[in-house]
C-alpha cells in the first residue's frame, strides 16, 4: 500500500517539475525572442527614418512637386490634333480659306466638331499641297472623325483626301513601315484580305 501510495506521488512530483522547467524554458525563449524582435525593429526603424529623411529632403521634395504640377506644353499635346492630307492649296491661301476647306471635309462625314485652329504645316512646294493640322476642342470628336474617314473614298472630290492623327516623327516612320508591309502583302497574296488595326496588320483566315 505504501508503494502504491508513494509511486503516484513521485510521478506527480516529477511531472510537476518537468512542467515547471518547460514553462521556464518557454519564458526564456519568449524573452530572448522579444529582445531580438525589439532590436530588429529598432534597427529597421532607424534605417527607414534615415531613408525617408533623405527622400523628403526639402530640395528633392520641391523638385518633385515642380515636376508634378508643371503645366503641359500645348505644343507637345497631340491628343486633339487631326492631320488632313490631300486638300488643294491655293498659291496665296489665307487661313479663312483653309478653315473653309476643313469644314467641307467634316460636312462630308456628317460631323460638326468644335475647332480651335486650322493651319497648313510644312514647307510649301509646287508639287503637292501641304497638310492641314486641325486642333479640336474634344478628343472624342477626333476619334469619331477618324472612324468615319473611310467614307471620303466614296465622296466626289474628296477621294484623295485622308485623315490621320498628329503623329511624332518616330510614329510616322513606324506607320510608314506598317503600310509598306501591308501593300506588299496585298500584292503578293491577292486572295487574302489584310488590314491595319491599332498599328498591327490583321489577316482573315
């Protein structure tokens, strides 16, 4: 009976001691972990503060704000410019006559957009008329005119007139390459249908 009574007490005592040691080890681990985390966070905060201070230095901040709030140069904004090619040009053509020619083109497309300006651009020659750069008030009107531009092919007196966005030199060169390739494909494959969509050549299958 004494053996049966003392053994369980010894087991319980040993288990209690083990649990206590386990708790102490866990507490020590948590303390060490907390200390390490605090050190790492402190180091990270110091680096972050240093970098942020450099990033928002007064001179850098002022330069960034100046770039962000700088007005867009209208001369560089092509988003509302339409180029009209193929319209006849008189020897001493005035701006009012140019504007009248542009209005006649728009009327053939059943459009009456608000126009800011219409001017001939480029060097004047005796061989071909200069294109006309038309600046519209709304880009939506520009997109509509480009969408309807193909109707000019069936309009008497306007079959050689075509419309184009106002492209940069690089964009014009790329467009020329695309349409030269399109012309070659149509010549070499008369039984296929090719067209240009968003700057890429498409083909029916």
